[in-house]
């Protein structure tokens, strides 16, 4: 069996998605997600110009060898564009292998370790009444674990808070020719957030698992203060307290708080976690299959983390396509050290482009029993949605200085 064709599909049903379609000479078709939010066309070029020519004629079953060929063969290591491109190839090859085996992918990863993947949904509000409505809406949809994001008095737009509560595919602030600029004030946020969690616990009781995403905005000592201040509210996790490029900085945070920590959505290789995992500075690894080199690399990450009782929390925003989502769900079902799965449902238009077998019910996701990944691309539907440039917002402090968004 040989790879006969590889095609990059760009579509934009509400937001941009990059998909690699690999076809074998036997006519088996596999899909991989290579979407990198705000920098999509860089991955398209990396794939079309540098990777696709290397794939034609290769044995699609040699997944590990192809991964190493693309990783080591580039000479230049890691980086989000490279790793998203490698992920797209890797996932498409796993899709092909599982289809040839006639099995859903999770069976090739060791079979099911659980009946479903516990998921968390996003709730947000500019103020408490809006936030409570949003939490109730998620509970009504079947979510049993909730990420809570809140507006901060005196600040306008804040990461994770939407005016309409429709956190589906649309880029968070619509499409703009240049990034939207938000204003950020860390002390105001630190003063306000504990009161939000106190109110949510008073309203919804002690049992509901609650999460929060600080989105890389704090210094290590601020992160320590926040973790400590939130301890009474028993969070499932506190996410991305610092940018974590400086892994050692997490030692300071860890010394000061028992609030569980999750990090990793902007990492793209196992080595990015080396200190965090070896020194047990976090509790959950957050990479997406799409951004960290595919199923092959994620399996190695989870196995390494498992040695230290660190669990998975795969990144699942809507900028991961249903193809990337499905790849994550097969891992969730198979690995032993599963923690939780982030789940933001995609829009109906996106689901039309990507027919999929995975399901969500009563708080749990399941990848389905279709051989392979269980997701395809309807190319006719995809062609109706042309690529549109779009950027993530940027953040400035009150004095105008750039800050992490
Ligand atoms: C996030 C994302 O889901 C999350 O936890 O932090 O929403 C993130 O902002 C986007 O994936 C950026 O593209
Ligand atoms: Mg996050």
C-alpha cells in the first residue's frame, strides 16, 4: 500500500480550518487536522510546499517512521507550524491504519479504558447574573463540569467572556483585518475573581467540578496568590497561570498552593513539559493532538506524565476541527491517565462540513464505533466557505504596554 495523493483543504464555516486528506493507492482516505488559529496559511504552505511532496509513494502504515522523518528530517525542531503539519500527517495515517484494520482508532491504542470521556463546558458572564444563566445553560445541555470565566469590573472585553453566550465557532471577537486590542489589569482581576467563585459555590453547591483559565496573564507570585485565594472553592483545575515558557517558575507557584494546575495548550512537544512533569509541578497536561505532533506524540506525552500521576486534559476549543477533536477522543478513551476533555460544540455549518461519529450525552463524549477516526470531510460543503483572514485579539495593560492575551 502506498500514499497516492495528499491534499490540503482550507474551509471557513464560521472559522478557518486546515485539513490534510491522504488517499492511498487502494482508495483509503484519511484525515488530519492542521488548524493553527490566526496563522492557518503558514501550516497550509508548510504542508503543500514542504510535506506533501515527501508523502507521495510512502507506505502509509509506517507512522512512527514518517513522524521521525518529518521531525528529524526538517533539521529545525518543533514550533507550532511544524508540529501542526506533522500532526495533520500523523492523524491522517492513524485514520488510514484503523480503517484498514476495520476498527475504531481507540482499539489500536489499546482499547477502551472507560465508557466515555468526561467533558467540561464553558460558562461566562460579564456579571454574576449573566454567569449564573450561562452555567445553567451548560447544565441543561448535559455538562457536568464547568469552566467559569467572568468579566472584571472596570475592564471591557476579557478572555473567555462573550456577550451572547454563543461560544461556538465564531472567532471570539469576530473577524478583523488587524487584531482587536483588549485592556488588561491583573490586580483588578486578582481582587475580583475569588468573589466570583464564592458566589458560584454558594449558588451551585460544593459538588459541581469548576475550572478556570487564567490564560497566561500572571507572574509566578501573582499565580501563587490566585491559587491560594481560590483554595476554599475547590477547583478541579486552574489553567495557564503563567506563560510557562519558564518551566522552573512553576516551582514557586507549586510551593504556595494546593489548587490543581493545568498547563500546555501552547506547547508543542513533550520536551516543553520536561521540568513540569519530572518535578510534578502540574496536575494536567493540556496539549491538543493538533498542536503537539499528533496521536504518536500525545501517546508518548501521556505515558511520560503517567509515571508521575499527572493526567490528561486535552485542549478542545472550536479552533480544533472535528477531525482533531475525534483524534483526542480516541486517546481519551484508551489511555489510563485520562483526566477530563474540554468540549466546545462546533456550529451546525462546521458539522455539515465534517460529518462525525462522536457523540456527547450526559456529560460524556464518545468517539463512536466507525472504523478509523470516524470523521470525514464533505468537500462540496467545505468549498462553500472560503478562507477569511482572522486574528486572535491582543492584550495591552492600562499604560499601553503589550501583555499576554
Ligand atoms: C483556550 C482557548 O480553550 C482554552 O482553554 O485557552 O480558547 C484558546 O484561547 C484558543 O484555543 C486560542 O486559539
Ligand atoms: Mg486555555
